[in-house]
C-alpha cells in the first residue's frame, strides 16, 4: 500500500453542510447533523442527539450546538481559503 505523504496531513475543508434536522422512525426529531467534506479525506458527519443531556450544559441544546459547530467549521474553512490566497500572492 502506497501512502500519499503529500496529502496525509492536509485537512482542508471543501464544503460544510448546514445543520439539518434528522427525524426518527416515529416522525419526531431525533437530532441534528452537520456534514463536513474534506479535500483529501472524504466526509465526516457530526450528529447531535436530542436526548444527550451534556449539550444543555455548554449550549442551549443540540440545535444550538449544531449551529455553533457549523459556524466554527465555516470560519475554519474561510481561514484556510484566506491562507491559500495569501500564499499565492
């Protein structure tokens, strides 16, 4: 197996999907998900469960946690793009 050393530590973000509501089989809201797609490493799905009580200590609930996580990934993506643009000047 050949390791791609050039892209091994390159975790640049391509797309961040906004917080989407996930419904359970009974039609109730089960949680929220944020999908982050990386350039060389595929995608990562972050799930924020409605029944997880630890979201209420730091955030105002799982929806707020999903929104703040989405915002932080978008900010990180914009910083990466600005860094690449500054290098090309």
